[in-house]
């Protein structure tokens, strides 16, 4: 009570001083000044509450929204378990921390899990031994507390989009009995996508502060592995493209290219060429978004960048994937081995700018369709678009950040008491460009979206309200991209 009274007195004194030097034209202006002053005082409300209110005021539906969206082509059933608990159930002891590009043994599994758990970052790997994987999957399914969910980027994005009653959503991917049961009834699945058995992915989750041996997780995240041949070969791609003529979508969301990384180089190269040709056959009036995921082969990543990025309109990716693209293509900050803590905003801006300048559409590169990048990391999101091709992107970046906070906590809307604001609130716009290196920008709870421009590219940034005790971390990136696309409008 006394603090509130003190604030009012302080505000009145400030107003009196202000009026002495800067007389206003009408009493309503004076009251507006006092209202703005009090609104900015953090002692009145938690910053998280202020951010949520500011977001709500910024959200605007697109003037012409999507009505038909086709999503493909990777889908599966996710088995979500406590990572440390499962490894103990498999009689594994803590060991070395080593990143294996592919998992061939139980030893590879525990070493790679330890490596990424110590960093607190998400990762996904292919398990080469089918029989051993099935044994581990059986143990995981029977582990106390194990849960089965819709899995695979395409199915997760389809499930998120399918919750919108104004959308008709087609999902094409390997859909077995369990996955079909888990999918929203409104989602259309072509008969050719149905198969007798499900593909299973194992999701090993951990919370901030969890320990295994000498490893302590700095934040909640997950490690994913599978032996998935249907998705690994993108077997449903032809079925997906064939279904588009009848469904007539306005937007296509494509994912699953990362699943082919486990193939031999020749088979993978041939299949990627086939997939690229299929994508290039999609009519230009249909917008295409590509959702990327974790990869380790730089040659394969470069091939995707060269063959696929220029024939899609939009991409979604996280901090690992963004840095890996730069490392593979010798882009900005490619000597950086990994991010240390929250990715530096100036460095992220440099890589996104390079990506759109090097591979995006421009006056001198009219053969590229890429005009939009949606970047998401734990503490903040950035949307970047080539000017003249997209609108409503402030709402888009806000929508993605908002769903990250609510889905992680398992709530329909953000509960300000269950999240924390930990984004950098002051940052430089670039670490490489001379004119921008010393130019700083600030975010605030009351003004949580900022916009800046580099040549013909516009950047939109907003913080994320991080769930303190996340219920589930799997599929956050997919939900973020899906929600952002819902609010986006292609000109």
C-alpha cells in the first residue's frame, strides 16, 4: 500500500516539475503524461505481464489469411521419456561426452546424449542398428511415465494448423494406426499415406539442473533419435505432390530433408535431386515454407542450400541450424564452433542478412524465390524479409513468440507467473557491418518488438517469455513456425 502511494506522489511531483518547464495545452495531455509515466514503472507490474499485454495490442490477423494448407512429408509417433531415467533403465552409466554424427551402439547413444545435455541444446541423430533400436524403443515405450505424441515436423505443424477452424489442412506422410489415432479429426490424410506400422522416434527430455554423472543441464531440452526408413528416404514426397492438384493449397509447408542425412551419399544426392525437381514443379502462386532441422554433414547442408533454398519462399530454423548453414557455406562467424549461451543478436543478424543476400531474391538474382527467414531461439525470435514480398510480420513474430511460451508451459495462453523474460534487452545490429557495429537498439516490456533495416531486408525481433518449468519441449520450433505462418501474408 505504502509503495503504491509513494509511486502516485512521485508521479504527481514529476508531473508538477514537468508542467513548470513544459506547459501542456490541455488537462487531458497532462493526464496522458502521468499515465505513460506510471505505465513505465516496473514496480507496478511484472515485466512478463507487460510484455503479454503489449503483444496482444500488436497482434493483427492478415487481411487475407490462408484457407487451405498442405503439409508434408515426415511424420511419426514420438515416445517422450525422461532421458536420464531411460539410460539408467538401459543399465548405462555416465561416460564421455562425444558428438557422434550417427549412433551405432549404446555407447554412442549415451556419449552423444551427454554431449548435448551439457550444452542444453536440442539435437537429432539416426540410429543405424535396426534391431538394437527396436529393443531400446520397446524399453522406452514401457518406461513409467512414457507418453506417445504426434511426431515429425510435418505432422506437428499439421496438428498445430489443424486446430484453426478456418483452415483446411492436408497432411501427407507415413501415417500408421497410432499416429492416425493421435491426429486431429479435421486433418485430411490421403489414403496413399496410410501404412500398417508406425514409425517411432524416441525423445529423451531433461530439465534445467538435471545431473547425470558430471553433466548438469543448463536448461531444459531434448535429444531425439530414430531408425526411420520411410521418413529417411522421404518416400511420401511423390504422393504429396500428386495430392496438391486436387487439394489446391495456397500454402505448402515442407519438412523432412534432414531425415535423409543417414543415407549413403550417392543415394542421398540422387534422392535430393528428385525432391528438388518435385518442389520446382509447384506453381509459383502457391507459397512454400521449408522447415529445417538439425544436421551434421556440411556437404549435404550445402547441397540443400544450393538446390532447395532458392526454390522455396520461406524457411524456419533455430540457432544450431543457422550457425551450421554459415559454417557449411563459409558465411559470417563460421569460425564460431557453437553458441555460448544466448546467441549474440548482432551475429545472428549478420548470418541471416548473408543468407538472404547470398541465396534470396534480389534485383540481380531473380531466379531465387527465398524472401523470408523465421529464426527462433530460446530467448528471442527474429523474422527477416526481403522488402516487397511479405506483410504483417510484426504480428507473425509476436504470434511465434507467444505460442513458444504457452506451449512449453502446457497452457492455452501465457500465464505471466509461469514464464520469465531473459532476452538481451540491448543489442548491436551487426558485428561485421561498419555502420551498424556501434548502433545499439533496446527492447522493453512495453515495447517488445523492434524493427530495423539492412539494405532491402527488414528485421523484426521480439523476446520470448521462457517457461520456468516446461511441460514439453518437443515440437516448439514447429509450433513457432506454424503460428508465425498463420499471421503472415504474402503480397
